């Protein structure tokens, strides 16, 4: 046994021989012994050495043993030290009672046999040690309970007053532990009305079954806020075997519940998002399929138009041969009728091919004459209107050129009329009117009106959106009007939809007019003389010049006007050089006012050079003060 | 350019649609001024036929089975400067016409146009101009 584990005994006696004798006995029993002769010495030794036990003679010279014991027991630092009185003289029962009531833990009457002395001291030391351990454990427990993130509590009656609650209850309920302990139901006084019945039911169940219980409920804080509490409680059998008491632990789970709510909300939002995205993917798949189908229909239309054209040409050739023969007049009449049908079929084929072309690729300066266009596409437009509907048209009486490609114009009219026809498909009768009229010298209006059911405001507003349709899929792609919108926008025009339920629909397109590109107002823009050896290159140059309204003459066959354009394949043959020359000679030499292209130019090179030459001259001529 | 040449214009037609070539033969014969050298329904013997017949104009279908007509054009054009190759097709698109002209063709006739337009196109080419029909000319100006 090491010194640290050995108990220290203070032996207090003014009688030296007796003190020596007891000390010797105790030392032999392996105690550390310190000695004191007076009460004063005894108190000083206790303060200094903290003995495990004090063996105290009742009769001391300076004060009585009872007094010394009283002082030991009244000092909190020493009150736990066991004190054993010893006396040979004060042996009466009242003396013993007085000593024990004064706080002593034992009273030995002399003479005491060494065995009894050692046994008594041993028993008290063991008790003292057990007490100290228990106290230490209690301290550890107190620290642990105090540090728990919640309130530990004990109660004899579940749902009744608490007999213990840790200080952390204040963090959970907003009230100090003392207040909670004073309440008949502890913090259950503050449970929210909505949770009270449910909680009481569960408490009653737990009590009846003497079973652990777990519940989450809301409590109201003094500041009016609501907190969530998770409460777990377990029955503990009493030591005396009479029923149980309850030990519980409650924590504030407000943050956790809030987080759960947020998670649940986020989960809902994510699920909604997934659904939405899935729907979007499904829709774009459908749109992709529609676009593919549309492209396939376009290819089919083009193929059909192409084949019809190929078949019609030999038919018309034979027909013309027949018509040139001497035939009876009724036969000629029949031939004329066939010829008319062929003409109709030819236009239909042309219309089909035009529908399949990508209208948006036509050049910016493309233009179309309304009446000519009408004559060409009317068969196609008429052919797609159901029998019970009537298609009428109004075209301007004088030529009217619109700044839009022929294909684009056809696709616009086709889609608008088809849209009107679809809207009226279930009607017994109805009419569609296509009208193209100049508004002023700059603009023209193309309108398609119908006597159909009209559109709601919502449909009217959305009808130009891609893939928007009110018709069942399979009947409509929802792309027709969006295509129209795109083509009109490309032509820098505007589109207006006038419609109301039961009032029919009018699509009004405002497009740009332009001057007749075929008949320049001031006659030919000039004369060009060609001096080019290669016949095909000469033909190509002539073609480009004629398209620029330049009269073409061949060198050597005519006079060369002074202001003529000159196009030659060798500078040697160009007598005089002016700003009106285009050379095709592969030379890289730069000369002011001379346009150059390779000897065998590509079509586009030639086109650009001829245009540059003719237009630059026009500008310089226009700015020349002396004509 | 619209005046009829003193010599008939000799034509070799290359098209696998024999109904069309037969009708064209009849039409040219009826209108006069042409010499029909014959028609080929494939291009394997084209080079040999041009060498032998020396046609003024070869009317060449763009969609012939076998070799691409554009390849044939760039191969035969330089060898036979005296023979003018005119494309003949139901497919008429601006970029096809430009490609034909860059390859050395003298014209581009659309099968969707009238017989008269096709005949006029051939006469234009014989007279030293490029030859088009209304549909192909329209695409040039667009």
C-alpha cells in the first residue's frame, strides 16, 4: 500500500503515554499517525494535514473535546472528517449522547482493546472514503448534467412537479430552473394548446405501462416565441421497491424541426423542378419530332413538285405537237381543255416546290409582282381550301412590287390560308379572303380574313409563338404562323392579328413596296462594248450587264459610244482607259478606275465587278455638274 | 439573238427519261431549225458520242445515274470547246445554277417551264448567249 493510499489519523491526547500507546497501535495497523496534545494543536494539525480521521480525547487542557469536534464539524472544509471521541472518565450515557449529538462519528470508552480501536478506526475510514467517492461522483455527475445540451430532470409523478432539473432548462424554456421546479407541472405548464391533448395522452400511457416515453411538442417562451422540445423519459424502479420515479432529458429541437421543414420544402421544390424539367424535355422531344416530320413533308412536297414538273413537260410537248396538227375543231377544244389542266398542274407543282424551299435564304433585294405571283400560286392556294369554303382574292389593278422573295410570299399566304381553313374545317360553310393592296407609295398590306370562330384574347396574343396550337397534334404543328411571323420579320414587315370569338380573324401584314425592277425609269443605264475572245466568258459578261440594264454590243460590229462601258480580256485592245473599264486579264496590276477579274472569273466575282463598275459610274455621273 | 441560225442547231440529249427525250425530239422537229443527233439514257458513252457527233449543244440532265453531271461538265467542257453544255433539270436552285456556270455550262433549263421556254433557251445558247428558262432566270435575279 503506497503512502498516498494510507489513511492519516490524528491522535489528540494531552496524556503522552496514552497518546503514544494508541499511535503505536495505529502505526502497526499501517496508518500514518500525527499527534496533538491540546485542542489548539489539534485544530492547527487538521488545517495543515487534512487527516482522514481524528481520534479525540474528551478532556484536553485548553478546551473540551466536544468543543474541538464542534469546530471541526462547523467548518465546511473539515465537516466530513470523521471524529471519534475517547474517554476514560466521561463514560456516562449522557456524555456519550452529548458527544455523538455534537457531531462525533463514534465514542470509545477506555480501556479499549487494540483490536477494537483498529477495527473502529478501520470502519470509519472506509465509510469516510466511500462518502468522499460518492461526493466526487456527484460532482462529476453535476458537471456532466450541467453540460448536457438540454434539461435533465427527475420527477416522482410524470406530468407532475419536478424534483430535480438541470440549469440548462433555462436555454430550453426561457425560465430559470428554480421557477420551473416551483411549478406544479414543471415546464409542461407552457405546452402549446395545440399539442397539450396529444402530450397528456402519451404521458398517461407511459404512466400506465411504466414504459419509456418520447414526445416532441411545442412550448411557449415568456417572449411569446414558440420552441420545439424533444422529451425522452424513462421509469426508474425505486430502491425501496415502491413503484418508480422518472428520469428524463429534454432538448430544444426548434432548429432541427425548422431544418426539416426547409428540407421538406426544398424536396417538394426539387420534385416540382424535376417534373417541370421532365415535361420540358418531353416537349422538346415532341417539337424535335414535329420539326423532323415537317422537314420530311417539305422534302416530300419538293419531290412531288419536281416529279410532277418532269412528267408534265413531255405531256405538254406532245400536246403542243397535237395542237399544231390539222384536227377537227372538237378535238382542238379537248386539247385546249387538257392544256388548261396541264397549266394548272404546272402551277401546282411550282407551288409545291416553292413551299419546300427555305424562304429565308432568298436575297435581301428579292421582289415579287403581286398579280403575276397571284396567277402562279392561286391554283395551289385554291387546292388546299376544303370544298365547303370559298377563297376569294383582291389584287391591285396596276403592277405592285413587294420587297419579299416569291417563295416567302407563297409560304406566308399558304400558311395564313391554311390556318383559316383549319379554323373553319368543322363549319358547314365560310369564306377566306386574300387581299393585297398598296397603302401608299412605300407600303402594301397583305391581309387574310376569315369567317371562322375567331380567337380568344389569350390565343390571339400567343398565336404567333412557335409550337403554339389550339388544334390537336397531328392536325397542326403549331409552326405555320410562327413561320409566317419569321418571314414577315425577315422582310422588315409587321404583322397584326385582329380577332375576337365569333367575329372571325384577320391577319394584317404590312410589307414594303418597291419600284418595278424590270423597267428602269430612265431607259437603259448605258451601253457596254465587249471585246472578249472566249465566247462563253463573253456570254456570261453580257448576261450580267443585261441584268444591270446595260445594252450590250460586241466590239468590231458597232461604233463605240464615247461614254460606253468597256469590258475586254486584254489591256492592249483597250484604246482609251477611263473609269468605265472592266479587264479580264489575270493581271494583278492596279490602275485607278479599272476593275479587274481573272480571265475566267467565277460567276460571283464577275457579278460583283460588273455591279461595282456600273454603280460607281452612276454615282459619279449623278454628282457631275456638267452632264 | 432570236434570229434563227442558217445552220440547224445540232442537239445531243442526255436524259434517262425516254418519254421526255422522245417528246423533245418531236417538239424540235416540229419547230424546225434543229438537228436531233439522238439521246443517251446514260453517260458512259457520252464522251465518245461527242467526239463522233460534235453536237452544238449537249442538253444534260443534272440527275443522271452514275457520274455526277457537274464532274462530267468540268471534264468534257475544256476538251470540246465547240460543244456547249446546257443543264436540264427539275431541281432549280440559285447555288446549282452558279455551280453549273462556274463549271463551264452555257445554261440551265428548268423542266418545270414550258416547251417553248426550253426551246428558246437552246436557241439563245446557239446564238452565243447564256441560256435560261423563266424559272432559272428568276433565281439568278433573286
